[in-house]
C-alpha cells in the first residue's frame, strides 16, 4: 500500500509526540502511535503494528542514550531479563499472524486496569533490596508475557516491564522507566525482524515513525528527570488506563 506524503508527515508528527511520551515513561510510544495510525489515519493494523515496533526500537535507543549517561538504568537486573523478553517477542510475532487479536486485546486491557491500580497504591522503595529466586521467576514469566503482548499489539512491552521493576523489584520510578526503555529495544527488534520477513513492514512508514520517535524519546527521557517518582507513577498509571480504553474501543470497532 502506498501512502500520500501528508500521511507520512502526519505519522512523523505523531511519532515525535509519542517518542517524548514513551521516552519519559519507558513504554515505547506505540501505545499512542498504533491507535492514531489505525483509528485516525486509516493505516491497516498489520502495517501500523510493524511500523510501531520499529519506532519502539528507536525509542529505546534515544531514551537509553540519556538514561545510561545519567546512570539510572539498572543493568544488573536488566541483563537476566533480556532473554525472556526476546523469547516472548519471537513467540508473540508468530502468534500475531494467526491469533485473534480481539481476544488478546481484551485480556490485555483487563490486565492493564489491575496493574494500574497496583501502581497507584504501591510505591517502589527506591533503594536496592535482595531479590529472592521466586521473584526472579515471576519477573521472567512477566517479561515473556510482555514480549508476547508487545509483538501482538505493537505497543511495546513497557506496560509490563515498568511494573515488573517497580512492583517486584521495588525500583524507584525513573529507574523502572529507564530499565524498561532498555528492554523494549530487544523485544521490538526481535519481533520487527519477523514481521519484516513476512512482508508486513512498510519501509516508508517505518522511516517516518522512526525519525520523529528518535528526537522525541531523548526529550522525554530528559523531562523525566524533572518530575518526582510519584508523579511519574501517577502519569504512568493513567496512561495505562487510557491505553486500556483505546484497546477496548478498537475491539468494539473491529480494528483489532
């Protein structure tokens, strides 16, 4: 499918805002980009999802350049979680070509509501603590799930990775966002490659979304340093709730 230049410009503009948003919260920006591309610009879900995953890779790169420089990314905990995220992404990409997306989106929305409430009422301690083996096990399962959902919906796994860091490991909110921003790049790269090989990735959509996202992600990562952990947590929770409603709306309209 060919796209008019104005459509590609609109995608780039939305990507700029989505990148800033995703970079600030560590969620990838796809939660903004996919609903706008599908609902407002009329782009098919398969192509919107694939382009969004490319933008998530760039969001991860742009935001991580800032977070790593500031020393807030928890690489010690991110390292062991990379493998389950990639496994989930590969599984999700294959499922995304055969599974009914409406069922997945509905279940995902319910999960978002639950996690959002937990994020609002529970705070990360902001100090390192010893993590038992059972916590690592649940974190690994959650990251596999996050990778699957990232590939299926093209929204980035940050909606799962941030709560994993904040709720299971007790990380301060900016540390959770920074670590999630690092992890989502691995997830998106794995699934985007599979979609590209299947012919679902439109090159110009990918370029348009990647350009705006890269600049926006760096801005968002810097803005996050100006906000308190509690404020970031509240913003993140309400963003997740809004995402759940967007996904449910897409289910009702039949866009998923």
